C-alpha cells in the first residue's frame, strides 16, 4: 500500500497546490498518525490504503494518491465515500468544479456528475468507487 496525501480543500477551492499537500502527508507520517508507504500492523492484506480519520475532515473533499492513482474522499454523516479521479476515457486526472457541481476532465472535456456518472464527452462509463470501512481511527480502503 502506498499513501501520499495530496490535498485537502474546501469543496469550492480545489485549485490548491498539490506540492504543499504532499509535504503535509509526510508530516503526518512523522507525527505517527499516518504512513506514506506502509499500512501498519493489524491492517488486513486486502486493504489498499489505511487512512487516519483525522486526515479526512468532515464535509471536505480530500484527494489522496492510492497506488499512485488519485482518489477523492468525502466524509459525511453517511460515511466515507471514495472515488477514483482517473477519467474512464484515457485516464487523465479529473478536477471537481464546485460551481458546476461536476468533475471535469482537462483532456477531452469529459464531465461527470457528483455521483460519478458520465454527463458529457467521450468517457465510456462512470467513475470507479472504492469500499471504505472504519476500524478504530483508520479508514480502510478496499477495491
Ligand atoms: S481522458 Fe477524460 S475525456 Fe478523454
């Protein structure tokens, strides 16, 4: 499992610098609350990523790199949603645009709604989702 924190932003401001968030990820690891490159003891083998709940602020979209792929996490009162931000057309990284309530692909103008369904453009299918369960203070991400 590889985990790098990329960014945590308010829903309306997804243009924040990724580099600063990468630095924040390793800062978390140094503080002992997360690991950039290992799952840690007691985490089942089928888990792709073990993320400290503290790094998933409620109501905010948090983008992490899971196995070198961008995954958006959204923690609400209903639970934690995890969705791939790789476009299903040719794999470009999507960005959430709060004003439009859409994920937009910079490559060929594909768009997806907040449920990950294709709205327009060439993407052939919806965005991939991941299962997330909570174990103690960790969010466990599975395929
Ligand atoms: S890669 Fe996203 S629309 Fe082509």
